[in-house]
């Protein structure tokens, strides 16, 4: 396994953590505060995850984010992975 492979795995785990925190809190900003990352970093992690999966995971408004059907299923899997 190369250093690049390890970095890719770490990015995917960071994306999972960001996604889970957004679902739990319903907010990109609050997830960023709790993870000590900017709101834009959290948004990028979640967007990258959605792009990798090829599906939208969250319903977004200006003040709230909630999982759609795909997002809820992925959230439940992510909790197991991160446990």
C-alpha cells in the first residue's frame, strides 16, 4: 500500500465523519464547529462523497440539511463503519 492509498483512505474516512456529523446535527456549520473544520470543508467532504457515490445524500436548505432516502441508508452504514 502506498502513501497515496493511505491518504485516499483517510480522505474517505474524513468524508464519512463529516457526512455523519451533518446528518446528526442537521447543519453543515454546526458539524464544522464540532469537527473543528470550516463549513466549506464539511461541504466539500460531503460533495466529494456524493460525487464518488453518484447520488445525492442530503436535502439542503439555507439553514438545514437532512438525509434523503439514499442518505439515510448510507448514514446507517456509515455509523457501522465508523464504530
